[in-house]
C-alpha cells in the first residue's frame, strides 16, 4: 500500500507569491501532459494505492473532459480497491457542478480549496483571480454535491496585516465550519513577483498570529494535529500524514517528488521536457538521493515531530547520540514522552527547527 501524488502544473494566472511549478493553462499542452501522465503511470501499474492526491498548480483548471480522461485511466492503471483517501485541489474560480459530479463519480472523497484570504483587498494584493463571493459559491456547490471532507488553505502574515486583522479572518473562516484548515505563514520565495518587489515577511508577527490561531481554533474544536494543520475529529489528512510518517509514495508529473525503495526523487521541472522524456521512454527524474540508515533516522525524527498528537516511537531514537540528545530535550521539556511516543511540547513549536536540528 502506497501514496500517490500527481502534479498538475497549470493555473489561470500566476499568484504573486507562488513558487510552485505552474504555467498558464493551455488546452493543447494540458492534453499532451495528461497523455504523458497516463503513460508515466504505467510504470507503476497495479500498485495498491492507499491514498491519492492530485495537486498543483490548479487541477480544477483542467476541463471536465480532461479530468474525466485522467481519472478513467488512473482507475484502470492502479489498484484503487483499498484507497482510503482521494484528494483533489480546487481553486474557487475554476470549479463547476459538472466537474464536482465527475470527481464524486470517480471516488474523490476529499477536496482542498485554496482560499488564502477572506478579504477581497488581500486576494487582489496576492494576485488571486477570485473574490470571496466566488469562494462562497464554490463552497456551496461542494457541500451541495455531498463532499464531507473539505480543507481550506489560508496564508497569514501578509504585509500590513495586523493581529486583529488575522483574528477577524479566523473568525470569518469558522463560519464555514470546514473539516480541515491549513494555515501557512507567507514565505517570500525567489522567482516570485513579491520577491522582485522587495516584499518582506515579518517572522515575529507571524509567530504571534500563529499563537492566535492555536488559541482560536482550539476553542472551535479543531484538533491541532500537525504544525500547520487543524482538523475536525477524524478528518486529519491521511495522505499528508503518511509523508510525515516517512512512508513511501509515488510522485507523477513535472516537478513531483517521490520516495520509493529508499530513494527520494524529483521529476524534471520543465513541462515540455517532461512530456518529451515520457514520450521517448527516457528517465524523467533529475534528483535521486539514496536514503541510508542515518539519513532515514534524521528524516523520520524531523517529520514525525511535526505530528503534534501522534509524535513518533521512542525506538526511532536508537543511536547513542540520538538517545543523549533526546534525554537532553526531555530534561529541558522541549520534547515530552507519553508511553512509548515522543512528541514536541506545544509551547516550543516556534523553535521546532532549532530542536530538530539537534538530531541532524
Ligand atoms: C501548491 S499551492 C496550490 C493550491 C491551489 N492552486 C491554490 O492556489 O489555491 C498549495 C498551498 O500552498 C500555500 N502557498 C503557496 N505558496 C505559498 C507561499 N509563498 N507562502 C505561504 N503559503 C504558500 C497556499 O496556501 C496554497 O493554497
Ligand atoms: S498559488 Fe495556486 S493558483 Fe496561485 S500560482 Fe500557485 S499553484 Fe497557481
């Protein structure tokens, strides 16, 4: 049983902060890309899939016909009989009833909607092409079609955003009562319009906003199960949780990453080259890193500590060096032990990087 991630690198327009691989949607290029995805999938034919995630870019920008074709082939190529979670990412402006019905028909049981902000002025500032009203219509349609596991993505710490502004965003988002919330601090990445415009994120303010989120969402009965993720009871994202459990997954599509047989890989980032390589039977991976025992342990600790409630087994801290570091962290209470699980103390989430670096 294994996870499957598929990257759809098309969007209607590039957002000013986004560094993920995506180009403007073009129907012909997307047709060719889907054919390549289908061909690439054959390499993993009949693998039993436990969770699938179609992300981007903007998967919902594909036409109904393209979505139908992709899902038809995927369900023929992979063994989806035991799939527990099938997520599809949506952008508010490119959702239609027709697309939602197709997704439902093919077993998609979780949707992730990129909203980013509830204020139209900020949506504009971020380079988003939807407004809050478009999101509301999209959300109504999603609920009307019977989807009962829906995530909303938001970004906080935008320039000029105050803590009060963020608190008001959170209060508004609670009105939608979504099953899951992913909250990300704005990160200004190279090759983005924000970076070129010299926008700087205020880390200190973002920490305070994060603290506010923890407080407000706890009162709203969301389980804070991962550093950036909150879920209603039993609505934790399984596919992503398996990344944090350091389990294997297949990555299909340009720029997608995968982790198979102790090898972490990344596919070529150029869409035309990806299509060309796949069509000509050339290996499309550009990075392959062998994960030896030492690296595996370091990654397992780094990822597992992100799971705030689940933590990781004490057995992962096996080497004398890690045992010593663990004792030190338990003593200073940055990590806590509950039965055989080691967890990050909530109070120290802000210095997560500092804590995990001790095990690297
Ligand atoms: C890969 S994006 C794709 C989602 C979808 N296309 C959308 O834009 O709504 C996944 C999420 O990452 C977050 N994200 C992307 N770039 C970010 C950045 N520079 N800083 C913080 N969050 C970011 C956004 O919340 C976004 O919804
Ligand atoms: S944030 Fe989403 S919609 Fe915007 S450019 Fe990135 S992937 Fe596309």
